[in-house]
């Protein structure tokens, strides 16, 4: 049987699974593989593009961003246990985001440093085992084709998620047998059948409800769910709170009460106070919740493909009914059941409820926009006005990436997204997610505008030099808008609240480590990106237009917007 190099086999497997880009921070184990990929692409042979990232945390965030846009499995390569350790908190983001990614790293077969303090052998997989669906340490004689096919199958089987493969350092340098037939992916198992009786019971409960509320966190992973969820809400006459992580429902639809906030700067009216029945579809509580709890007597119905979510707390209690089902099947089936049960009299009642919800939501939404428009003067910049300006300038197809905390309310209220795949947020607490996610989205969506709004801390922790280098080198441009509250805002606000006013001085802030102000625009320019700082409201629109022009010309851009400290209402002074 013919033989070929492992690097060529790697290309075959990725081609078969529809992977057109993979993200790598290389070490010695990948030299031959890098060469095989580069030679294939130079020879105009089909091969995925190698995207080099200067920090491992960027590889994993970029893979997340690429999946958000493409819906295809991702591949990440890092160097041994050191590279694996550098993946850091972004591994938890992959886990909670249900991102199907195959992560690969070599291990040292002989190393005097690889014995633990208690004499046990070093266990490299333990670094990530809590955050992956599957982890495997390969031996040198295992077939690369079969190993990777199995890894892809597990990653892509619902509930989807990351897997981790470690292999000997020389594993990708050897020649292996070439398959007699082309490599094909394993077929994922059929989706589990849902319980029709449970779905029928849920339909009856929803029809009896006076004020049902639909909440979805991840259903928008599959674009077809957006239209299906709109149809379900309109049939039922129900208000909808769309989740923070995905575009599940048009945010300006008359039935939409808003985009869920995390750690928002003001209390969100999310519809929980009126709801007597809540239908949660592909939903998990955000890692920092800002919404009020539902009424104690409200019933909770939960639909999710992941059986591990059964019994998981929702709003500090479990669901009354849990239905294991894929949203792609459950939402249309539930809508059909409801339609068959609705009498002409009931239909009239539901239509009236739709009109009532629409009128209330419309009034609230108009107040949001008016609040933003009247704050277009002076300094510091209003976060509402900043986000209103962004919304004014981006088009319907723009990909919007959001990871904010203190200013989350402004982002969720002012940014309007209607199309599937145009809103993405981070489901977990690794704050450095946004820059890399925007990079991956830009890599996956050539020709589309990608805009990311993030905290100043998120920009710092997102390895900006590494991220912008890769963006500039490969011409994967995006705009990063930094909501800069001029220091460690989350911690500073809590400390100020517990201290006397006389104690919270400039000297205290310096000693507590909560005052710092790097020049983020200069950092951007140093990495070859467009960079500009804005401190007054009248600068915002011109600066945004200039930054977006740079992005459309193929250059990444960073806009550092100074929003003031805002430690307490009406206070935007330094101290």
C-alpha cells in the first residue's frame, strides 16, 4: 500500500471535515506539518489555511469566532503542555459555548521535569479535562486518520463541544499508509427522539398562561431556529428575551423585550416580573446575571439537547418540566402543536396579547433611543450614545461581537440585530475573549464588517499585540471599540461603595491598583492597526467613520472611547 507523510494525511482529514482554516501557535512538533500545508497551498492544491497566532489564548478565541460565523468544526494546534497551559480561561468559553473544536498538542515522552511532586507521572490531559468532552493521549503507532475522525465525530455530536488530543513529539513526522479510498467523516448519530407527551403537556401549559415568556440562550447556533422561534412566539403571543451569546430573535421585533444583559449598569426589565410560565430553550444562566428573579409561582419549562442541563438551576431553582430535545426539531413541533390547539376565540385573545406586548416594548425601545440621542454633547462620552452611533453606522449583515459588563445595558439596548449570525457574546467569564473572537469571525467572513465592543480589561487580556498582528498579517480586519472607564471599574465601584467618601482618594486608588490608563490607541498603531482615542461626544461619529473606513480597506482598527468612571449615578469625575 502507498505511503505518504503525516502532514499530508492531516490535510486530507481537515479537507474531508470542511475545515478551511486552522489556528496554530507552533512548536517543533509541527514543523513538517506547517511545511506540508504551505507547499500544498503554493502548488494550488486543496489545503486549509494555516493561521499563525502569536499567543495560544488567541488561537482558541479565534477558533470560537470562526465557528460562530461558519458553524463548522474548528482545529487548534498548540505546543505541548506549555501551549496547553496558555489556553487558559478560553477553554471554559469553548465548553460553555458548545464549540466543536479539536485541540492538538504534543507531549514529551522522556523529560526529567515530567514527574509530579508525589512521584506520579505527569498527566498533560488533566490541564483541560474539566473543560472538554473527550481527551485522549495517543501512542506513536495509532492511525492519524481514525484518531482524528473519531475526535471530529465526538466534537460534532450533540451536545457539541471541544476535544483534546495529545501525541508524541515525533508523531507528525513519520510516513503512514495512504487510504485506498478518500477520507470521509464519520456520520454523527441521529438526534435523540424527544418525548411527544412532554411536549404536548408543555403546549397545554403555555396556552393556559396569561403572560408566557420565551427565553433562548443558544438556539441561534443554528440559523434556522431564528425564524422558527419568531413563528412560535407569534403563534403563542408570547414575549421573548433573547440571550446574550447568540442572535436567537430579532432584537427590535415587537415581541422582543430585549437582549439579555450580564452585569448590566442598570436593572433590566426582562419580563420576568409578569411571566407566569417561562419556556427556556437551549438556555443556561449567564455567568453574571443582572435580571430580577421570576415570581415564585411561575412555572419553568426547559428544552435542551444536553441531558446534563436537567436539574441545573435556572433562576435559583430547577425546571418544572425538562424535555431533552434538539431545538431544530422541538421548536417547529411545539409551534405545530399549539396551532392545532388554538380555537378561533383563543386566537383572537392571543393576537390582542401580541398587540399589548408590542405597544409596551415599542414605548420602552423609543425611550432607549431617545436617551442616547440627547446625550450627544460633552465629556465624558455616554455609553448609550457611543452604542447608538455604532448602530447607526453598521449594516444589517455586520457581525457584532460583544463582551461588556459595566456597559452591557447600553450595548444590548442600542444595538439592533435582525439577521441570524450577526450577534455574538461570550457565555463564560474569560474576559479576553472578544479580540480573538472578532479575529476568528473576520477570518471566517471575508467581505463582512466585523465590529467588537469590549471592556478595556478585555482588550488588555485579549493579547492585543498578538491579535492585531495576525489580523494585519492575514488581512482579517475588524473594529475593536473599547468601553474605557479609565481604570479597574468593576473592582473600583465595589470598593468605593464600601468606603467613606473621605477614604476614597487618589492615593488610595493608586495603592489599591485600580487606577491605570494605558494608551490603547498607541498599542494598536504599534501593531500596524488604525488607532484613535476619543474623549468627547462630538468626536464619536467622525472617529467611527474613519475607523470603519480603515477596516473596509483591510486594516484592523481600535477606537478607545473614554466613558468616564461613573462609580455612582451622576458621577463621572476622577474622584
